[in-house]
C-alpha cells in the first residue's frame, strides 16, 4: 500500500494538460481524472489537506451525501489510508442499490465504510421523529458529533475551507502551464455541484492578480443555490467565479436524451467522461464558446468515472446503447 506522502505528492498533483477538439475549437483538457483512482478528479484536490496533515486523536471520518456520490468512495479510501473508521450518512438507499451494489457505493463498502440510511434509522427510532424532517447535516451535527469527539466531519462534497489547500495547488499548476504556453486571458471552465473547486480556483487567481478567469455552471440546484454556496465559503462576490446558464432547467440525476447524446459525442475522442456533470458542462461550454473569441479555454476533467457503472446502464435501458444526435 502507498504511504500517505507517496499518494499525495506523487499522484495527487501535476495532472497533464491535453489538446481536445470540441465544437470546432481546440480545448485544453486538464486531466485530473488521471490522478490516483481512489482520489480521482476534484476529490483529489479537496481531500489533499487531509492526506498531507496529521489529525492527532482522530479515529473516524464522517460524511454525507448520496449513496452513489464520488465523495463516498474517496472518503472511504481516505479512511482506509489513515486507519480511520468511516461513517457516511445518506437520505435513503434505493432497493436496487442494496440488492446489487455497484459503483461508488460498492467500492466504499469494500473499503469498510458504514453507509447509514437516515430514513431507516429514524423509522426505527420513534423518539427521533420530528417536523421538519432531519437532514443528514442536521442529524450529524446535532445527534452524532456531540458523541464523537474523535471524529472528523467533512461536509457534503468536501465543501469546506480545508478544500482551499488542494484547489490552490491545482490553481498553481494551471498558472504555471499558462505561463509556459505564453497564454493570456485563459478561461477555465468546469461544471459545479457545491462549486467549491470553482470558487477556490477563481479566488486564487483574483488574489494573485493572474489573468485567468474561472467560469462554471450549476449542475445541482440551480444558479441561486450555487451562488449561495459561494457566499457560504467566501462572502466577497468579487472573488466568485462567473455562473453560466444553458437556458433550461435540469434536475440533478434525471436522465435526459441530450445529456446522453453529448456524452457519446465527447467520448468519441477516446477520453472517458462521466454522466452526471460533464454532459451539461459541455452543453454550456458549446453555447458560450462563440462569445469568447480567440481566448484559450481549459476544461477541467474532474473524474467521477466510477459513477458511470450505475448511470450508464440507466441510460442504456431508457434510450438504448447508441444515441448520437442532439
């Protein structure tokens, strides 16, 4: 097994940048998906602090999210490397996931993580019934952490100040690459869930007065939700990335034929992308590319490919195995 330092410094930084043809343009692809499989993409950056630093007395990491979240698997791998226990709370676990575990859920279970179904837990404990119903975050903060003094709590998707450490490293890599290429006015684009990576990237470039702009789109919740996430981590709007909108409301996790078609288009390049964030990301990118003139554009590949083990069969069942037109 790799030591923590080997994993962090050898495999969680300095991902390559490749040229990628999309919508008649050359896009530069930051291949964070090629970092260590256990910490693919943005989770490698968000969780780098935990690998690089000691947490004296900590024996457990506690997180929450969906039963197929990329952060579930990455937290399970972190706990395994650190010798910690790992508890991960979810709103519910679908029957088909329990019956035939795949993807991030199966990998996390194999790493020894306890995935705790909050709905089942509350149903079995009448004293916990209340209105409004518990959220995972409220339950952890009010019912779990007071009894877990040796536990490290990581908010959903790694949305916390600790993430700034690893994302700033990503920013320095992009800065160095742009300088080596002699580029100016570089636009960096990535789709967002909590927006943590996009926020800390843009914050770094603004504070260092570097001529690189970060743009993003809301995949979870919508533009107002994403802006709120930015403010919770940084109240200075001047340091927030620009939010772009494709012009249509999409529900996170729902299957859309245009997502599937876009995913097949971008996968034709022999680079594998994931099915939750990247399809909408590239749809937004395609819409706005003509407005950016000759400015160079970088797309950050954020990993998450393990989630395709569950998403792709769903798409194939609904739309068939080939859908090549938008």
